């Protein structure tokens, strides 16, 4: 167990919690937070995907077209409203 995790486990064992969370609730919350963080690390923004595609020789507008054809769920309104010009 790493030092950070050991510290977190020790904190979970403290009976006097300011927020009134039981040790079981604290464990559940920390496990969920760790899962959410890992999911976020696995995700890639549209901008990151465009850069990766560009390195592979794919022009960014084609990445956007593919996203739109897939259902557009990866495009936020802010990302889709940006206008870009690519050489």
C-alpha cells in the first residue's frame, strides 16, 4: 500500500468526522472518487484526439466529421461552435 493510500486509510478510522460520515461511507466515497478519477484519465478530449490524429496524418476536420457521424456525443456546444482553419 502506498503512503498516500495508507494515510487515507488511517483517516477513515477516525471516529470523530466533521461531516458525520461513517467509516463505511468514507470508504465508499473514496473508492468512487478513485474510480471517477481513473475514468477521467482514460478519456481524451476532442482537441487531444485531433492532435493525435494529426500526428497520424489525419486532418482534424475529418476527426470532427467522424465524431458527428458517430452521433456527436463527444462534441460539446463550446467545441462545436469554435471555428478553426486547418492548412
